[in-house]
C-alpha cells in the first residue's frame, strides 16, 4: 500500500468521524431543547441538560479537530495528484 492509498483511507475515516460527531451534536441540541421545553421543573433532567451542554461543546471541539486533520489530508492528496 502506498502513501496515496493510505491517505485516501485516512480521509474516509475522518469523514466518518466528522459525521459521527455531527450526529451526536444534533442529538445533544435536540435533547437540550426537549429538556428545556418538557422537563424544566425536573432537577435531575436539568443536571443532565448541563452535562449535555458540556458534551455538546466537547464534541464541537473534537469535530473541528477532525475537520482540520481531514483538510490536511485533502491538501496532501491534492498535492500528490498535481505532481
């Protein structure tokens, strides 16, 4: 396996990772809204909402890291294809 093939596999993995983070982000946003609307008087759910808010921030950060690495991989593949 050569470098280009390895980079293509890595690109596929990063794209999947980014999508998995996005699914979690979307779920956290929906759950936070649901708790706000339907469970605002439930102390346990408010604590859960706080936890989800922290997880949302963490997943956004991790997704951005994955996007940066994906972009670097794309840059390398583009350079290889141009040469």
